[in-house]
C-alpha cells in the first residue's frame, strides 16, 4: 500500500465500527475511499471483507502482525499493487 493512514483506536466497540470511523476520516482527508485495511491478527477473527456504509466495494481486511492490537493501517491499493 503506497498511500495509507495509521489509525489508533481503543477498539472497545466492534472492529467494523472502528474501521468505518477510520474509513470516513481517510475519505475526508484524501478525497477517495480506502479499499484496504491492515489489522493485528488477534482482532481480526474471521472477517475478510467488510462492506462499509458509503464505501463502494467495501474494504479488504488484511492481517498484519507488525501492527499493535489497537492500530489500523488503512489506505488505498491500486489494482497493479494487489496480491
């Protein structure tokens, strides 16, 4: 992901709510919706893609052990960057 935003959250609510909040902030800041979010594997559970309100296509969730459990790395991945 070439463009991203680190989001810290206490994650007291659902992971979906935390990602939704971060996605709205990302959209406001960068002018386009995110399509990828890295989260710590311990908070991921079995979620793979989360359809977010107002986000076309949703956000693909990627487990990332480099993050702390209360951090999200959210951003946009170009088609040619995708795995």
